[in-house]
């Protein structure tokens, strides 16, 4: 299975290597660098690269390439999924998964990788088990460790690995018993220049933060479970119960985890909560272009649209942009031609707009297409699909937990307006 | 099994022996080197070149310090070095000493280091082996497991027998976690030494029977690695694996599913009825030969799915809901390859869901969908919009989405797709725009209704500002025109007009080819284009030059009046071109078309050769032939066979015997311990299982089995009340115990090894033998003394069948080494034996035989070798000494050589004579040593009290008075002489 792992940063340096079987020379990465050079964008490096003796499977996250070296047939998704799991674990441990964070915590990283794979086959990937084995570094613990010389490595051995509920550590104790659930929905949409929706879909996740003593058995039910078209569960959810009663029944892991991700059936029409009025023109022969963009809220049930961020890849011919935002700030990178406008909150009374001129390369013909606009936003306290949690019950433990549910809607990675 | 074990054990011990001796020797030599290096370093501290070494030197010092925190710090820095790929192998001896440290983190880091460098420093790595061997017997399952894990990761061929033994024992362990580890170790051992395959298969067979969900994934992985062709091992476990599947951890699920897919294809008949199979696909049937073959068969009796086949499909279906994309993909491919055609579409939704995952996941999933969508458009058509391209997608994702959209295109949806394609053509990513034009071309050829629309659209694109777009359009138009050239002379004229503005070579070449091919339709324009080309010929790219030559030749044949001179001019230019392809082509064309005396028969046919009607190119998917690979595999992804790819066999025409999968219900030992270990979580496990696990198993027998288990569970718990104690988690204590016990022992026994002659090569007719006492506990039998014999052949012919023959006294128990089949001249071999001397110095006589001769030899042990070290504290020592007074005490006053007066020197001398352990002493003038006799285990206590002027009182306390006096004599001798 996975033979070795190399971490490569944006500038093409290998800054960490780990081998699970015999050592593979880092020169194998040359094939990767070749592919990297050929790719115009960092994302364009193909995830699977064959070399004479090995296969390289890589993922790119946080501007770091995680390059796994494979020697024989293996489902590529197996490796890719695992690599993403590694990144998630790092993020979980260090807060961020950057080159600096990894370098600072190289020992913990190594200990984690050692536990996560045995002979290239995943061994412990559950965060609950890993945290029992290796404590995540915190400022306090680092200080204590340097003074007392104690370690990050757990003295306890992970009993979770043996149980039927391997995702939950045993002997959990809290003085305040709390269970929080965040229903987060993302809209992915493509809207054409006339403002009509080409495609739109909603997918959501329920992220949980459960801090409950003992072995609680929870059930979560929805008011309108029919909305959920396609679901995927954390392994803790009992599938049969869902099939029969549309109830989520589970013994939760301790701490943060993703309980459920779902897709809302496409029959339901999706209302995009933002609209864009645009007027971008380039005139033939002139080295000026006009740029005019206005945003407005739509069907938000009175909730404010926040953290709005507009970004657009302007045509290559644009040299510079001289724009005037009615609110927020904008930046234009003349090299990558990326315009981004941090709008903030949309005030329905005073719609935010960005107006001004673009200077074009003199003599060059006018760009023949308009750019696309990507929009990010957040709406608190609303799930756009209308999904509602009905109740949460706990069995198996006697205390009364504090329960909380939060809804949020935001734009997915792909909420874009085509202006051409 | 027992016989197997004992022989294994003997091999293992042999290996340990050799390992230990070589390790000892090495450490000795290394120590010498170290001191030299240290000396050298003190002299040249200031030399900057030595800076790196000095850096490692201080790491070495830190490692050798007594402070735990310093050691840990050093190890952390070393791990940092390893992570950066720097070489830290010279620290091996210093690091490996900490292998038995009490500190868990330190220990783990040492493991990391050990596994990384053991291969390079094989001999030194052996120093650590006994630590792991001991840990394998630890009462704590995690320590056993981790010991096995590290032991099996040390890639040193010499310990193969030890690993084998450890794996066999761990496979029978009560703890499922240890058994899981042993399944992992199987693969490691197999990659280290493939000769162990047969034995490993036995272990795999045993582990496959295991009922624990923990073990299932790992053992199937081992099966796939070691013996994927032994499908017969699966039969009996098939139903169990199907039923356990939902509860296995996600990574194991992937492996099991892919193995079961292969299994099912060999054991069940095809569920694909012919006719229904390819209703959506009017092209050549993929499994054509297959379905034809079956035709007669299915008509006779309707297809009934094997219940086991159904079981697999039913039990994998819930896994489509897994959060792990690899699991979802593997279920999808299972359905694709195994399910009846109408059931396959249930995987669609889940696959589309995966498209919202990370980019890399999308890439793989899209590749698989592309292959699937060629055969089954209907599966993905309702989800067409999910394949719309986003401007933020990476190029390879965009291309794949295009591919799928093109595959999905049909008469009904083509207008939507074309509209979507139009926006892609405007994309700023020009490579993508070009790919879109290709896709439009494909749609146009596949769906005749839209060919004209597409062609018109493409012609419009010819006036696009972007060159790549225009070029690609030209190329695609060229292909399209070939299919129906008659009506399109207008387009060719239009392209000829554009010709001057197009600079992309491929596009220019395409236009030239078009004009040449259809020159009779554009009789006025063609010669003019040739004229222009004659002017710019030298400046063109090779591909354009070739097409110019072609155009000239074709025109010469159709319109020689106008173009004769031009053609000759171009042919002359081509004759002196730098590129030999062009020169060759020119020469060929000239011979073909220009009539002369020499030109052969071909001249007549020139027109038919050059202007033959050419078949239109078929624009088809690049994923057309990917279906020869199993979906979801690396090979499929690369479209070439990856190493270790297992072909998916075709369905058998007649199903093999189904009854092979029937199992009698027997309780395997595995399931018992599983119950035990989960005891602590009984409440939760019961509730968890009942909803997720057992509901899956719908077959009657399964339920019964469960019931049986449950009833059995109760008495078992009573009979084993100590289960909890056995698994009590006190790792720190365990490790510390070992550290204090094991480490002083090994260090103390690193004395000089005295070698004795057993057989001189003169008497042995060329066979020479030497022996020494490696002073290690003998693993064959604890009452034996380990002896290592080095056999060498100094004759000029090879000696065969060296073995041990008769022995005297007859009661003497010797553990012989295995017969050495052949010993080449000048070769030598080290073997180990065990001899039970029964605590006497009486010689062991035996015969050393070769094929031809027998030689009587004898081993006379020194009394000190009949002991083994014993560790005890000073208090214990005094207490024991108090019990052995009177006639059990022998003492003498000795005058020591002054060089021997220090306590280290005393230890050294005593240890050279007797295999005893040093007892740490709080008094400076006392040196104490403790040991036990090997056979009877009687205590032997040696104490030495220093008096003034290098005299000392040597006392030996033991029940074995004869030994005491002999030992006294030996030690006295050692201490009094220099």
C-alpha cells in the first residue's frame, strides 16, 4: 500500500519525508516536479503520476503537496482519502496545516504518521483514538512539558481501538455536559448573465461538538427528513434505524466530528439569496473599460447576508483597475488579474456597489468575453433548504445535557455568476 | 503444530545467537572507534568542517547522559533530521541503547529511528531484538502488539525465523488487536522473505477464520498481498466476511470489497441477461462473446441468483452511505461488476455525491464515471448538470467533465449541452476552450441531427480572436468535413481566406490538407494558396511543409497546367530541406508524380494513390477501452496495467459448487476473546451491535449463531474472572521492569569471548570446529547452556552432511544443530547448540560426523559458563547471602594485581571468568555478583571485599560447593594475574 510520504511546499522543496517500508529515495519526486513544472496552476498537477518503478499519488491542500509513493495496484481513492485524513488530523492537532506548523511540530507529526499507518495500511485514523495516543500540543502543555519534562505521548493505551465503538474513547468525564450541532448548508450554483439559474444545488453537513460523560446514546430527529435526498454518515450512525424511521441514532465520538453530510433533492427549487447587477463593457479601440457591479439580497427571510466576498478573474488584457467601492475594500492583482472585493454585510437599504474603470493594454484588441464572478457569503440562523431539527434525546446516561443547535447557510466553492 | 513450533523455535534461537554474537563483537569494535573519534574531536573542535559531526556528537552525548529529558530532546532532534531526509545513521549505537527506556515517548521515537535505519545497520539492530522478544510475552496486549509491530518492521533477513515464530504465536493470541497486528506482520515478513509463503499462508488461513471485525480487514489485506490466487481459502469465510463487512473499519472494508468482487466473479454465474444488457448502447456490446455463449443456457432455465451473490450485494449497499470516498467507490465498482444491470443505477447518486469532495477525489471519480457513462448513458443522464464545468475547476477536472458530457449527449439533450459548450468556448482557459471544440466535434459526428449546427458554430469560431480556438476549430472542421465533403466547398473557401491569419502549424497544415483533398471543388483558390505557400515554404514548420508538398502533388495531378512550375519549385526546395522526413517525402512524391524514363509502374497509379477516398476519422472517447480494467483501480486510472493488478475474471459459464461455502457452526477461539475484550463496553456494544451489526445478518443460521454466542458468554465470564486483571493497563511499570532487568544483563555479558578449539583441521580431515559460549539464555531449553560452534572447511573439496552423531554419556541431552547439507571449501558456518551439563564440569563428548567420517570431540565447559546472571538488589543479595552460610560458604584472601584494584577492573575480570550479573553496590570497597546455575537454578553469590594494600576477601556462597571451589579458583587466578 502506501510506501512513503513526501511533503512538498509551493516552491518545490521536500520538507518532510516518512517511509513505512524500505526507504524510497527522494529522487522519485523528480517525476512529480516535472509534472508540477508542466502544470500552469498548482491545482493542475495530476493526482496520479506513473514513474518507472513507483506511482505517485498526491493531494494539494493548504498549498502543500502530500505525495504518497505507491509500488503496486491499490485503489487510488484509498490513498487520496487517507492523505486527506492525514491533513484533517494535522489541522485538528495544530489548528492550521501549514509548512511552518508541520515543521514546528515535526515530532508530533512523525508520531501521528507512525500510528496512522502500519506497513502502509491504515491503522488508527479516528481522531479520538489518536488523541488518546498522542496529545495535541497546546501552549499550556508545551510549557508544562518543557518545565517538567513530561511528554505528549499518552500514558494510557487506547482502549477504543478494541471496542465495538472504536470512534469513542472510554472514561469520558465532563462537569458540564453539552452537545452542540451546527447545521451548515452550502449552495453551489451557476447563474447565467440574465440572472437565471443554470444549476443550483444545496448540500449540507451537520457538524457536532459533543462533550458528554460516559457512553451516551443519542437520537436526533428532523421535522422534515424527506428533504434529505442523499446522505452519508459518520460510522457511528446506525444505518438501519435511519432506513426504517429516518432518525439518526448514534453513540457519538468525543469532541468535534461530522455527523452527517447530505444533499437536498434537486426537485426543490433553490433560491439564491444574492443577486448581481452588472455592467462590464470594453469598447473597441479605447484603452478603457467600464466596470459596474451591484449586489443585492434576495429571499433571505429577513436574515442578513454577511461576510460577502466577491472575486473575479478579469481578462488578461486588463492592466489595472481603478474602482470605487461603496463599502468594503477591494484589491486587484495586476499579475494574476484577480479582483477581489471584501464587501462585508449587505445592507438592503443601501446596496453595495463597485464602480470604476479598467485600463487596458494600449493597442490590444478588446477582450471578447466577460469574466465570471464568484461570490462567498454567509447567512446565520437559517438553513436555506428549510431543514429543521425536531428533537435530540439521550439514553444510557442519567444526567441532563445542555443541547444547542445552530443553523447557517453559506456559498459553496462554486457559487458563480457568468457574465458572458 | 507443536513439532513445527519447536523446529521454528530452534531456528529462531539460532538466529538470535548469531545475531547476539555479531552484535556483541560490533559493539566492542564500535566502542573502540568511538573513543578514537572522541579523541579526534577534542583536538579539532575548531575546525568548521567538523561542525556537522560535532552537532551529531553532542546528540550522542545527550543520548548517553543519564537524564531522561536530555535523551528525549536528543531523540526529538534526531527525528527532525530523519524527517528532513538527513542521514542520522551514525547515531545508531547510541540510540538503540534506549530501546528499553521507561519513557514512552522516548521509546516510541527510538522505534521510529530503529525502523528507519535497521535495514542499513543490520548487525546493530539485532541488539534490540531481545527487548522485543521479551515484550512479546508481556501480559499487556498493547505492548505485545507494539513489540510485534516494531519487530516485524525491522527489515533484517537474519531474524526471519524469529518473526515467523512471533507471528505464529501472535496469530493465536487472545487479543484481537494482537492478531490484527500479526496479520500486518505477515505482509512485512512476506516482503522480506518470499520463501516463507507456505508457512504464512497457513497463518492467513487460520486468521481468516477469525470472527473479530478488527482482524478481518487486515487479514484480507495480507491475503491479497501474499496469496491472492488461493481463492479456496475464502469459501468457508465468505458468508462471515459478508456479514461482518458493515462493522469492519473503513479501510478494511475497501480491501474486503475488492477481494469479494474478484471472488464473486469466479464463483457465481452472470446476472446479466442478454438483450436487457445493452439496450441503451447500440454500439458493439462489451461482453458480446460472453452473452452469446450464454444464450442457449439461459433459454433453458431462467437465471436465479445465488443467495450468496445476493447476500454480498445486500450487505454492501449500506456502505454507499459511508463518509469514506474509497468505500463508496469500491461499492460502486462492485455493483458495476456484479449486480444485475437494472440494479447498478443505485450507485449513481452516491458517485455524484463524491463529486463534491476534494479535487483529487473528483478526478478519480470522474474518470470512473467517464468509463461507466460510455456503456450506460442512462445512469448519469439525470445528473447531467452535476458535470457542468465551473471556472474554478482544475484543467484535468474540466476535461473529464467535458468527456462525460459528450458521452451523455443524445438527441434529447444535445441542445442544452451545446449551449453549455458555447460558454466554455469563451472560457479564459484556452486549453479548455480547445478541448471543448474537440467535444463539439465529437457530438457533431455522433448525433447526425446537429452536425450542421455544430459545423456552422465552428465556422463562426474561425473568426475568433484567439489563435488556439481558431486552430482547434480548423482541425475539428477538417475532421467533420471529411465525413460529408460535398456540400461544404463554401467552408473550405472561407478557411482558405483565413489562411493568412492563422499561424498555428497544426491548423495551417489542416487547411492545406483540406484544400489539397478537395482541390477539385475549389479549382481557383487552390493554386493561389500553393503560390503563397511556395513563397513562405522555407519559413514554415515541418508539418506545414509536408502538407504543402502533398498539396503540390495533388494539384500537379489535377491541374498540372497551372501548377507545374510551382510544384517543381516546391519539390526543389524540399529536396534540400534540413529535415530528412521532408527530403524523403519530396523524393518520393517526385518519383511518383513526375513522369520520366526511370519512373516505374507506380506513376500510372499516382492519382489513385494520392487522391484515394479516405475514410473519415472516428472521433471517439479516450475512455473507450478503459473498461478492460476493473473500475476504481490504479490501472484504470492510468489506463495501463499497474504492478500487481489482478485481472477480473469473466463469469463462469456454470457456477462452481455452492456447498463449499457452507460452514458448520463452531465456536472459534477468536470470538471468545472478542467478547472478553469488549466486556468493559458491554452495555454500549450491545445496543450498538443490535442496531448496526446483527440486523444486517438476515440469514437464520447467523442469528442462531449469535444466540449461541450470547448464551455461551455467561459461563465463560465466570470461568475467567481474571480477564480484567490480565488486560490491566500498566505499561509504564512493565517497561521499567524490563529495563532494569534486561539491560544490565546484556551490558554485563559483553565480555571478551573466549574461543576454544573443538576439532583441529588436521585431525578433522579438513573440517575444523571452534566453539564459544555466547552467554545467552538458551531458548531450546532453559536448563541448557548455549554453545556456538563455528565450522569451517579448510580442505579442497566440499563437505557434506555435517551433523552430530553418538554422544557420551548416553544420558547427555544435547540440542543438535540442523544437519548442514554442504559446506564449500574455505567456507564457514556458525551453528548453535544447547547442552545440558547438569551443573557439572564434566565434558560433553559427542561425535561430529560428515558424510564420510566421524570425529570424536568434547566440550569441556569452564565452571563460570554454567551460570547465568541474576539481577537482584543489594538488600536481596545480603539476605540471600545470609541464608547460604556455613558449609555453603567458601572464601579466600587474595592478593590482587594492582591494575585490577579498581571496581571496574574487578568486574571485568570476574565477568570474564563467570557469567554472572553485577549487583549495584552502595559500598565502594564491596563488589558483588550474582548468578544462578543453568540447570538447577541454584544461586551463586560472589562477593569481594577490598582490604588495604590490594588484598581482598573473596567469598562465594552457594549450595553447589563443588562449583564454589572451582569458581573460587578461577576467579582468584583471574584477579591475581595481570
